């Protein structure tokens, strides 16, 4: 079973280097590729892990050249379309049986081969985590009714995901077909990856399975974050997301805190979370966090996505 692992990142530092090493330890016979998003800035050539043919450097321009739409709802092209870099690896290396794509802030503590072989045995084309929120109340459902019939919509968190070769072929073809519709003005909304991937696999009659069928995914969601320092105590969790170093962890906690004024309440959950850090680690991040919270609430008040 020929398997490629695509490790995706838009930055490079010692933490991301350690994350790549963790995936290489679980790779077995799979080939590991590093997919670097250099849209905003070039990433270092000198790092030993970023040398050789298994490193794919890309930008938004390169991805659009694959015939993909220059379209996104929020965040940015690759943030909205995290599947775009997948097609770059697939186009350059089309002969693998399975492709495993992982974000730099995720972790697997089980061998990649064991998951792929189990999926192949069952004839599964996509392994991902279906969204745990009911679709009727999921934030993204109503927006995507402009692109799909309500009954067709599926959602998934794709930070760790496994695709068969035929799934990759289908998804690239559908993105290209929808690009033509979008450019012609006949597609009302450009689907984000969390809807597009699972919905298109389901519409094509392909087989999708949950990460939870292959291990413990109780520590795998978009939030709350897990501190890299705690990985030893998180043994038993097979799939984790997001895993962050100290600075990123603090920034995430502050960014997604519903009410930052809780910081001024003694013994509040936010204060207890930050108590394990030195003040000089988190205080510099607080002004930006407050500004972000004000901006988010203004956008919500104005009804923007």
C-alpha cells in the first residue's frame, strides 16, 4: 500500500520542526512530504528538514494555476480551502494509493500505516472527523445552501484526513468544475473545505469513515488547544488538534475566550488557565486579543461571516 503523508505548514520554527519529527516517527513505510505555503514570505532553505525533493514550496499563485478558483469566504485562500495544497502533492505525485494530509498543529500517536491499511481493507475513500455539531445549527450550513441542496450538506474537520487516490481525483475534478461555474457567476457561494470535502465524497457515493473508527479522537477538535508540554499526559488520545507550543497556546486561549474581561475576575477559568505561565509570557499578547475580540463582535453585529 503506497502512502504519502503531506505535512502542511505556513511557517517554520523549532516547534513545527518537532511536529514534523513526530509525524515521521509514525510514518512507517509512508513517504513524508512537507508542503510549505510561502505566499506571505519565503521559508528557510537552511533547515535540514526542508532540503530535498520531498519538500513542496507553494504560493497562492501556484495553487490557482492548478485550475482552482481564487475564492474564499474569510481568512484567506488556503485557510478557507485547506484542500488546495493537497492537489499540488497529488498532481506531482499521482501514483500513491492513499494520501494522508495533516496540519502542523495536529498529532497522531498511532502508526499512519495502521489507519491506512484498515481504511483500505474496508474500501474507505475518506477518513476524517464529521462535524460533531448538528447540521441544522452549524454556523456554515445556511451559507452553503447557496452551493448545495440542504439534504446534501455534510461537514468535517480535515486537520488529519486520509484520501484514496480516486477521492483525490474526484475532489480535484469537482473543484475545477465548480471554478468554471464560479467564474461564470452561476455558483452562488464558494464552499469551504469543511463542507466541500465531505459533501462531494457523499454525493459521489464514495465511502467515508470517521477518525473515531480508527482511534480515540476525543482530543481532536478546532478548540480548545492542547499544550505541547502536556503531550505525555495525553497518551491514549490517538488524534489531537490543535497542539501548540507555549506562545501559540496562550494566543489561542486569548483569541477564543468569549469574554476577556474574565481575566479581571480572580479564580475565573481564564485566570486559572493562564496561571501556569509567567506573566511576561501572556501579558504582551493581551492588547491584540482585546482588539481582536472587539473586531469580531462588531462583525457579528453587522452580520458578516
